[in-house]
């Protein structure tokens, strides 16, 4: 696994990604991020806090579909409470993530695990959007008694697993052989 | 690899077979750290949900007891997992953690956050029947909510700061130059016998 990831990273070194990373490294924002010792840790702390906010909100929606939380509430009430928090948290995740990429462009852009993380992030967002749409439609007439079908329930847990995969990749960007 | 004879209790922990294994393995530390992060975001996420209800910011029409039932088991499950994985990370570099002001600060904040939660559950929670379904919560519950948010945000920042400052502080620095009151105080704990 380590060899495969290293080989992909090595291949990336010969692509235009390296030129982009070098260009990013020279931008004023990148220089700002690295000139103060605390800028990167602060960006990482904001990144983790917003992941926490999104992760907790998604968990509550998944639990509601599984009939394990939000008793007495319709799905729409649960979604109205938590979905906006997921959206805004995702925005903060992306912005803090971008500032971390700008701080260390080569370390991130020339890294197979970083790109696996980005693909997993896109898949997670697409699966979540499609899932929330179909659950909304199915839950409309059921009211507070709504509990998801076995397919809806397990897709919810797949979304939680995708979040975990993204977190795994996020941590291993720092450790994978490059 | 050669390890010196331990001169402090912290070095004895660090140079134990478990400590050496985690420190030397290429996969153990990152794997444990990853599980620590997943456990941590579970704790954070569910605490945020509960704190926002206590502050009357969100879920205002959902009973506080129901919210507690939905979140608390996940908060505790995540916390136990974070504590186990955190201990394993600590064992691998005990001496460095013990003299790190952000690590010690994080432990102190965790203790205070725990006391805050214990006070809330043993005192404020007793009257919950009176405000369970009310969008307006008593001041005691609001204070518990806002202090919990502040503590946990600071705990995350300190947690990240540890990773950036580990090894900056060391026992050989003690008595050399001006290290500040906190580092000197921690050195008294971390370097005793060294």
C-alpha cells in the first residue's frame, strides 16, 4: 500500500501539479500563512472544530433516519435543524482547508492521500445530497412516525463511514511516504 | 535502538515495552492518532448539539432530556475512546508531554470541563422538569453551555498546539535562560529526579 501511494506521489512530481504548487508557495497568502508560527495550528484547530460541528450534525440526521434520535420530530424538523449547520460547517472546513493547503502546497498537492481525501470528500457530498433528497421525499407523508427503509438507514452509516475515511486521509497526509 | 536507564517515572513509562513499540512503529502512532481524531469529533459534535440547546440557540422546541438522551451516549462513547487512544499517544512520548505547557493546559481544561459537566448534572439538571420543553432555559444551564463550548474550543486548540511544540521544551533547558514561570513550574514535575 505504502509503495503504491509513493509511486502515485512520485508520478505527480512530473505533472503540472508541481508547477501549481510552486506558484501557490510564492503567493502573498501562502507567505502570510507561514510567517507566523501560530497561523497553521489555528487553521487546523478551526478545521477540526468545524469537522466536529458537521460530523455531529450529520450523525443526528443519520440517527433520526435510523429511529435512534429525534423522537417525536418529523424528518423535516430534524433536517431543518441540522442540515444548515452541515452546510455552513462544510464552508468553514473548505476555507480552513484551503488556508492549510496554501501554507504547504507541495506537501499537500504532491501527495496521493490528499487527492484520495478530495475524491472521498466529493463522493461524500454527492451521496449525502442524493440521500437527503430521497429521504425527504419518502418521509413527507409519514410525519413524526417516519423511520427510514433499511437502504436509507445503511446509506446513512455509509455517509458516516465516508466522513471517517476523509478524517483518516486527513491525518495520513502527514505520515504517508512522499 | 538503545534507550538510557530511566531517571524519572515519566521516562519509565516512555521506555516501557508499550511506549517503545508505539514510538518505533511506523503505523501505530498515526493509526492511534487517527482514531483519537474520530473519537474527538464525535465528542465535539454531540457536545455542540447539546450546548446549543442549553444556550437556547438551536433545537428550542425539542425537550432538553430528549436531546441529552440522543447525544450523551455518543459523547461518552467518544470520550472513552479518545481517553484510551490519548493515553496510548501519551505513553509513547511521556517525558516530552509532561513538560509541554499545552499538554498540561489541555489536561487541566479537560478536568475543569469535567467538573463543569458534573456540577451541571448534579445541581442544575435536578430542576430540568421545570424547563425541559421550554425554549427559555435557566441561567445555570446557559452558563454550563457557554463554558463547555469555550473549554472544548480551547482544548482543541491546545491539542493541536501540542503537535507543533512537542520537543521544544526539554529538561536540559531547566536553569538555562528565562523559560518563564509555567515552564519552570512544569519542569519541577517533569524533570524531578532527572
